[in-house]
């Protein structure tokens, strides 16, 4: 079957999108990317999205909360990285801030300490300052805030 055939049947497209959204939380941005990948007729996108919202398959607030929880608890990302990834997915500023508020500060700081401890075991440098700089740089790429990093490194 040719993958570039345009899907114009509403029921087929809706079923495919519903299955995609049922597997894990999705946002509108991810869904639109899939529509393009699946070659679904653009005229159907709005109606399918509206149906998915009405049937509660698609919920941006639920997505943002799940995304934040997953990235903090599993990937151990910092707030800044999570913020920019949600922004990239076109989540509203309001929902981003609301979902970042639910981060358990104690868990967040434990993650940071765990990453620092592990990284100091593997990082190489001629001086302690150089090793510390490398760890700080690593933590910044993980999305942690400089103020918190400095507090915990010292």
C-alpha cells in the first residue's frame, strides 16, 4: 500500500487518531504532526480534533500535568527544560505554569542531589573547579536553575 495516499475517510482518520491519543496523553501539536505523517486530509483536522476533545481523548491540561510528572519523576529533568519542551509543543503559558506548580519540591531537590552525586563520580578534570564547572554545565543542560545548582554544589 502506498503510504502517500491521502486519507479522506473521516471515520478511519478519527479511529486512527483516537487510538493514538488513547495510548498516552497527547497535545494538539503532536496530533497535528501525526495528521501530516499519516497524510490525513487537512479539511478533517479540525473536526477530528474537536471530536477527540469532546470524547476526552485530547486534553491539553491533562497532557501538561502528565508530561511534567513524567519528566521530573522518570527523566529527572529540571523546570527550565520542561518549560521549553512544553513551549515547543505550543502549550499555553498558563497551562505550563500551572503544571510546573505541581512539582514536588522535595522530589525535585532529591533528583538534583542524585544527579550531582552520580555526575561527580564520572566527570574528569584537572582541578576540582574544572570538575565542578563540568557538573554545573551538565545540570544546566538538564534544565535545572543556576541558583539551585549553586546552592547544592556548595
